[in-house]
C-alpha cells in the first residue's frame, strides 16, 4: 500500500462516465476539501440512484461503496490516465488501479471553509500576544532608522482604499491626501507605492506596489507626483529605479487589458528596469517537472534532461539576480519601486531577497519571522489561494495554486549554501515553515491578507506559528552562525553552477539509499556532548575527560601524551571508530581519570546519529522519516529520542528522556 503525501503541484482527478450519471470526481488532490465535496454530493447521488428508498441498503453502501471503471486523470497532463476502482469507507476514499500500479488514500476531512481548518480545532489556547505581535510597524521602521521624510499615513484605515494592504502605510510625509487617493485609483487593486524598507547607510528605500492601469495611453498626474515625492524623500537623490519583474511579453498582454507598465516619458525621475520572472502558472508547471525529475527519473541522463526542462533553477536564479540588483542599487543610493502584476507574488519574492542580502537582522530567526510577516503576510500574499487551503474546488481555483512561497524559501536556501555563517537559522527552519504554510495547523498563514486574518479573529481563535518556533528555537539554530560577521552579502555567485536542487526538501522522504549525515545536526550534537563534558569537569581542575584526551589536549590547553600517538597510529585508529562527530567512551585506568559518578554520567557514549531511524522510547518508536527531523540525545543515557520524549530536567537543567527523568526524580 502506498500512501501519498501532499504535493502542491500535483492535483489529478478521476472521471467516471455511465449512461445515467456522468461527471468529474476528484480521486486525489492536495487538499481533502474536494474529497469531502465528492463524498457529500456526487457519491450521495450515486447511492440514492442505486438504493432508491431502501434505507438498509443505503446504510450498507454508505459504509463501503465501490465505484469501478474510474479513470484517474492528471489535469496538467504530466501522467497517463489510469483506470481503477474507487472504494469509499467511513474513514478514507481509496483509489486502486486495476493493474495494481497505484493506490491512493485520502482521509475524509470534509473541509468546506476556513473555520473547519485544523488551526481552529485547538482547544487549549493560551495567551499568545508575542506570537501575534511579531511585527510592530513602529518598532520595525524605528529599527531601520526611517527618516522624518516618511511617516504613517492613515489613508487605508479600515482598509477603505485597499483591502489587500496593511492598515498602516508609510508614505512620504509631503504627499497630500489627493495625491495618495489618486494613486490608489491608478494602481491595480488599489495597491499604491508604499515603503517596505529603508536602508540607513544611504537613505535609499524599497517601495512596493502593483502595476499601473495605463492601457495604451492613460496616465495619472497624482501617481506621477507620488513617484516624484518618493524620489525626493530619499537622502541621496530624486532619481529612482522602477523595477518591473515581469517578462516584456507579459507587460504587453496586460497593456492590452487596460493595465501595463509605466511610461518613462511621464515619470521624469524614473528609470524602468525589467526582469524576466515568469508568472504563477509557469512556476506551477516548473515545480511539477522538478518533482518529476527528483522522484521519478531512473537514470542520470533522464534526471538532468527533466531538471533542465523544468526551468526551476533558472527561475530561482532570476529571483536572486533581481534581489541582488535591488540591493546593489540601495547600496549606491538609488531607491527602488518594485511591482509585478498585482504586487503580491514576484514582488514579495524579490524585495524579501533584497532585504536578506542587505540587513543581517533578517538573517536571524526573529528577524526572518518579521520579514515574512511584513512582506508576505501584511502586504497580502494570497496564502489561501496559492497553497490551496480550501482545495481546488473549480478550474479557477486550480489556476490560483502556485509554489510562490516555496520558491522564495528555495532562494533563501540557495543563499545559505553560499554564506553558511551569516544565517542564524538552519534549513530545518525553512522546511518546517514550508510545511506549516500548507498544514493550517497554526493561524499564521491562514487568509489571503491582513484583513482576512482580522475578520477571522485568528489571534484569539488560533495559535501563532512563531510561538511554536520560539518554544523549540534550538531546533533551528545554525551552529556555524557568526553574528555581525558581515552586514551585506556582497559578491554572491549567480553562475548556473552555483545553484542546486534542494534535496532536503524535495527528497526528504526517500527511504532508499542511506542519506548523508546532516553536518549541522552532527555539529550541534557534538557541541551538546562537549557542553555535557565541561559541566562534568566544572570544579575538577585535575580531571580530564576521555574526549579531551582523544583530542590531544588536556584541560589546560597543553598537549597530552595522546599527541604522541599520532606517530604510531593509535590516535588515528581511535578517531576512525568515532561516528557522527560524537566521541565514544573508552575505559581509562583510575590513574588517568577519577571514577566519579557524576563525571561518568557525562562521559556516557552517545548513540551515533547515523542509522538513527526511530525514537529510542519503546512506548513511542516514532520514525524519523527525513534527514532534517530533529534527533535529540538524552544527556544521561546517550540514546536518541524525538522531541516529544525529551524533557528538561529541573535539577540539572539538561535534556533527558522520560525514563531517565523519572529515575532522577
């Protein structure tokens, strides 16, 4: 039996046609809403057709219904159609191919609206003000050092001019109400240019907006005036870059629809720059081909060919190149106004990447949360639509699905590969953020904009993802992080060879070959073990731990006699027997190491991370399905446990398993 996992880019459907009943029935989708619709509507109609008024027969079929000759159809044409049978039970909808090649299980979740999402099922809600107040506009712009030329404008209070923008917008203080309102009427969805980042060293800014409603000849003097005021509000000059992230052909198509792009002849202080970043439909198909390359290809030739045809790395590279251009412009003192079509997809990607490059605060765990809150949640990225929180209930909803946020996290991961010491968080943080953008376990990513989240009263009815992240912050720490090492990430490599597939995300559930050990995880484990040793040595200046002897140094920092073992190979042999960076315990004579009970406890041999597939607790035995799942050592017994089975020992302030904590108590 194969149980499929959620795959955002893969949404096939099943079709069965008969003489008296025909229609399209979803057999598998990324969201169980469609399965619920099927169970409630289509199959209930089939049951009524078969049973008539026979209530007993209807009861039997309601508990076990089989529909044969069902065709599994991939709506994107990525796979051939498969004929099989749909089995409906009280707990699952099951599609089984006639030839046995595929079996798909879907839980009967029956989610129809936002109020039925998992986040609203939390009954043990606690006061969560820190999580829901992660972004404070006054504090954030104060941290950035925004000048007096910018101020909070109340033009959008109550979301009266733009329901997809935040209520509080920072605009040039010299802009009159007529100028601001006029600009909102000239921008798609009312998304006028608003400040998102102030670069203190040069006074240059990043503003974001949506495309103008120019058509072939329209212009708007208020919008032109606002652009002029944005240039004057910058400390270094009036000229600014207008960054249009769309390909030129897309600009022309939008122009024919009454939208389009700015005319440099009307905006005298503007230089138009175009970046060819494709739209959500291209990105959806690109990810689908990427998943096909990393999960289905069997030869290296097919893998490289499919990966190249996906264009995924090309798209990631284009986003990063645009982010680098914006960052370089601000360093040189040139302000940038950025938009795509509606200003909530590609715009969010490139301005967030630019700020990661410029500001070390956003490369911390707390700062990255602020960045996501500001440029993704507050400025209206449509998480409900892009992540299909309510399912693809029709073709229009299906077209709205796209891995925009996933692609941004991929860009962040690419930057982390080039600058591993400049990010406080590790890739586990990115992967779990990606998972919870789809899971709806927390209220943070529910809704398409700030107004949606306020209307749903999420801060009172759901938990914040940021509170959950902060409760296990040590899971996301990068052991190689060096704070304040650099301010800006300059000289980033954008050659094609510098980009690679994020296998920790796209292949994390592969259970074939033994995966490589995670360097960050191994380092964190070794650091934790070393801390345990040092705790055992506190107040014992004459004692030497086994691992310190193995390293060739004693506690005073001078070379021990073990250093002489290098010549005859003894030390090399000992090092070869050590796994995962965690030292093994070797029994020393009483003359070398004092047999102190407390010290022995810290010198216990820790279980290697390699081949640790399950939690050591016999009552749990939870699997570690991917290489990025946190494996935590018990400081007392040295075995590896999942986070649920590890507790903090109140006496020693150490992480210990439930069994060892019980014995200690």
